[in-house]
C-alpha cells in the first residue's frame, strides 16, 4: 500500500512539474503580437498631451491627463500611405482637415489645413 501511495504521489508531482514547465516563460517562442494594419488603433502625440483613436473610419482625440474628448471626426485613405482626416474640435466647434502620411507602422506625420505639422506615434498595446 505504501509503495502504491508513493508511486501516486510521485506521478502527481511529475505531472505538476510537467504542467508548470509548459507554462514557464523560459526560452522558446512566446505569444506572437498581432501587428496592427494601417492607421487603425491608438496614437499618441509626441508631446504626450493627446491620444487619437482611429477605428473603422471614425476618429476621436482625447486628453491624456483627463480622458476628456477634444475632437471627433472621420478619416479615409486617399492611398495606401496617406490618410485624410476631417476633425471637429469640441472646444472651438470648428471643423478642419488634416493629412497624415503613414511613414512607418509606428509613425504618422501630419499637417493640418492651417499648416501646423505634428507627429503621432502608435501606442503600444497595454501602455497607459
């Protein structure tokens, strides 16, 4: 009886060790992050003040510190690397246009209709 119990305990420990080994973060490939396509997703201004969100043709900008919505609008691709955005400022109640070039999957170079230039960088998943 004692040998059977020891065998059972040994097998249970071996199984637990095997399962723990499968869940370790040791060497080998881990989960693969899906690279966002195009402009879809969240983008931060390089000054860290605003977060712009592009989702299915809708655009919004939020203040990073308060989460208050600053602007809304829509966007469309004029070609594979150029995005035209129609922006309505909630504060000023004005509408303007912005053209952005998707220079990399991590950077948008933008110019407003008034000539102001700014850069947006893709926010990493899980970043605050």
